C-alpha cells in the first residue's frame, strides 16, 4: 500500500519556495504553503498545486516568533493529519558592509536563516519519529562550508554556516529513526544580484527549477540513505 505524504514549504508564495512547493506536488498528496505578508501570492501557489490534483492550503506565520513557527507546524499537521516533509526555505540575504552592521542586523539574519529553521525542525520531528519516516531539508548557501572573509554578507554567511552545522547535528541524532535531514545550497540564481567585479561562467546561473529538482530527489524513497548531506546546486559559480 502506498502511503500518502504531506509537505510544508516555508516562504512558498513566490520565487524559489513557490517552485519547490509546486514540484513537491509530484511527490506528495498535499503541500502546505507558508507565507508572511502576501496572501495573494500564496493562494496562487496553492492554486497551482491544486491544479495538479493535490491538496493545498496557505498558512500564515511570522517565523521570527518562536510560538508562531512552532504553531505553523502544528497547524499543518492538523490540516493534513500528518507532516512528512518539511522544507525550511525562508532565509533572506542582507548585503551590507560588515563594519556597518549593527546588532539588530545580526539578530535578524540569525532569526530568519537559522532559528526559524531550528524551531520548525524541532516541532516537526516528534511526528516523523513516531511514523518512522520524515524528510527535512534546509535551504542553505553554496559557500557555507568556505570559512573565508565575507565582507558584504557577513551576518548572512555566518547564519548559513550555522544552519549547515545544525543540519548535520540533527541528521546524526536522527540516525536510525527513519528521518533524513539535509541541506540544499544554491549558488547564484536567476534574478540574483551579481557581485561587483565578478563575471558569470557559462551555465553558472542556476534556476529555481534546478534547486527544486534537488529537493525532489532528497524527499524521495531513493534518497533514504542520504542524510547530513550538503547538496550544492551552483554549477561552477565561485568553485
């Protein structure tokens, strides 16, 4: 008997999150679409998922607030009766010279890129453990493993490196539970800002679809032995 799986994608009203949510409709019976401010965009994503014959609902939450982040997981579980797949996609970038950063910049980058994913991950794990099956994927940054100077994105890069450490730590702790935890790390994507003085090697600019395909693989049964992995989707960008 085929088990129906249900997914939640954070920040899925537009851009990469939207692409991932729609792609997951091919792997799941239902996909919850999280948003913060743009309900119309989230409902458009919901419509695209339902057009594939799958269940979908838009759920609002401010993931900076721990109670709302945990509550988002609980609401998705209530709506679908279970939550099998969690994609922590929310993670805005801040481009600002490091010497001009203030404490609130650091706090915002860590709350949006790291702490929100931590809270959602912890809230989703109990149900996944009980069912002995789960897929959690965090969206990272292609250079998160390069411990070098990042003068214009210091706080963002530090938060994404921390997210990678969290991913591998959680993955190790869940060994044998049936839950895999991975990170997909995009490089420069369509619509992104090319840093001054840099050129683009052939094929280095990725698409949202490239990243969504990596996510689709990691949530599949074929990826059951893949956990704690940083899957970089960046072509030759800054290799």
